[in-house]
C-alpha cells in the first residue's frame, strides 16, 4: 500500500483523557456508514468526478504532450491562486529530474514580488500555464495581463503558454481569460468542469505542472486509486482510513474541544502538501460555525518553533505526523572535526538516522503529553504515495463534511470577498474619473 495510518494514539485507550472514548468514536463511524455507501455508488455510477478521476487514462497523453512542449523552456511560470496553484506545487515538489525546467508558482499579486520574480527570468526561454476555472479570477487575470506582454516582447508566446479553464458554454460570451487566449493565440485546455479547484490536483490542473517537473501522472493516479479502494471498498467504516480520520476529527471536536488540526510532514518534498491540505480542509468545512482550523507545520523545523506550545499550551489540537522511511539514508556523519566529545550519538550515523529518531521522538513526546497524534507513513516522497495521500485527505474532508453537516464543495464566504474587492476597484475607478474630469 502507498501509505499506512495509525490512529491508536488518538484514542483514550492510547493516551488517556485527551483521546476519544470508544462510544464517541464508534458513533461517528456509524454515522459514516451511509456516507461511504453514497460515495461508493457515486464512484461506481460515475456521478462524482472527484472519485472517477483516479481511474482515468484517456487524458494522460494530452497532459504529457503539453508538458513535453513546456519542458523545452528553461523556466515555466504557473499562474493561479488557491487550488489552481497548491495542488500543482505539491506534486511538482516531488520532481527529481535535473533536466526539468525550473517551475515558479506565482500565486500572489504583490507587485514587488511578481515583478521581482519575472526580473530573474529570461522571457525568451520562459513558458507558462495560466489556470482559472471561471476564466474571471481577478488575481490571475492581473498576473496574465503583466506576464503575456512581457513574454510577447521577446517572442510570440503561443507555443509556450497554455490556458486551463472551464469549457466554453454554448452561446455564452467568452471569458476575459478566453479573450486573452484568442488575442495571443494560446492553447486552451479544458479543466474538469465538475471538480472545484481545491479538489483538482489529480486533473490536468495539478498533473501538467507535475509532468513538467518529471513526476509521472499515471503513478499519481495509481496511488489515488489505491487510496480510494482502501477507504471505500470496506465492509465497515472502522476499516476505512479516511472514515477513521474524519470520525476522529469530529469526535475530538465534539467531546474534547479539539478545534485545530496540525499536519506535519517530516520530508521536505511533502512540505507543500501541508499548504494544499490547509486550503482543502478550511474552505470545505469552515461554514455555518462548523469545522476545525487546519495548521501546516514541518518537521524538524517546527519542533524548534511550536512544540513548546503544543506540549504545554492549550490541549485543543489533533496532530497528524507524516513520517518517511529515512533511517540509513543520507551522508554519514564524522564528528571528529566537531570535537567528538558528547557527540557519540551522532558519530558514524547518517543524517537520515537523526531524522528517523527525531520524527519518532516527536510522536512519543506528544503521546506522553496526552495529545491526540495520528501517524501517516510513506516509504518515500514520490508520486504514487502523494497521490494516495491527496485522495485520502479529499475523502476524509468529504466525510467530515457529512459529520459537521456542511456542504464541502462550495465557498460562499470567499465569493462574498471577491464581490467586495471588485466593488472597491469600481469605486477607485469612479474616483479617478471624477478627478480627471474638467
């Protein structure tokens, strides 16, 4: 299996009063029985594209062809925000191909940061992927309105820039992004219209950047398919890793006041996964006063910055540590030049031995403090394992939404913010026109 899950130290039998009692956990799992049946039917009947995408292969040739064209460039810029960027960044971080272009995920609109990023690149040797599901995302449009003229001043961008957006609707006016594509002659790729941005990592939105980085899209989907089967093809919710994760989050919230969920990978290539998870969990569940707050951390860095709070501060957090099989890996440590004395525990060890010891020690320390701590373990940070983890967290989020009684696929508060931002821009334009009037 591409990953394993251990939840024993989230239960009262494992850590005492800080863990979930069996009746509360069993009740949450029982409530998820119908949810799992519904998801199985949706997968088998192809009614929910989130659950059918792992088995698809018909689009992989197009994904690889686009990636191959982008790989002729020295640098590739990915424009998008939220789910249009985080999934691709998570998968691209797994790339180990030194011949791959440098990928730059520009997901903010700070002019200083954006202009500085472009200033370090050669526009004649730069490609781009511009992603907006609606074709109207203000931040992405603003980025594109700067990037495309910059590229065009060096050479026509039509063979090295691709748009990913919703398919055009018959009779509808073209979106601003579609107009930009037509103006510059850019290739337009349809996204999956039934899959929202934060669930889109397994579509071309995430897999094209992954393939540019040298990550195999088929392996990512293979891992996702394995995770889907692990959680859905079970006889009881207690055998479903995703159902157990959702049940724990809900039961800990309701019975132990746990309001925050910390995701802490110990492998550097998995660090972006925490940021992707943070959006998935927050935007899907944070509605109608419900949900818990996701926090992205990274081992061993956050042992030195947050562990004090976690151990001795409020007992309001659930921890998920993602550990790798790292013992015996990395360079050997010769402590002689450092004096040797007091470093016997390091001498002759490898760097991976220290990481293995520290990730296990953090788990032990949290458990001794009675903090609910789940372990997800992968052999290596690679496409199949991360595809599985992404599918696991998507399912866990959808199932948790059933327990919290919220709709996981919308984001009404975010849409309100977009409307207010546009109203402010319109007001700024009106003020400027009045100032210019004679």
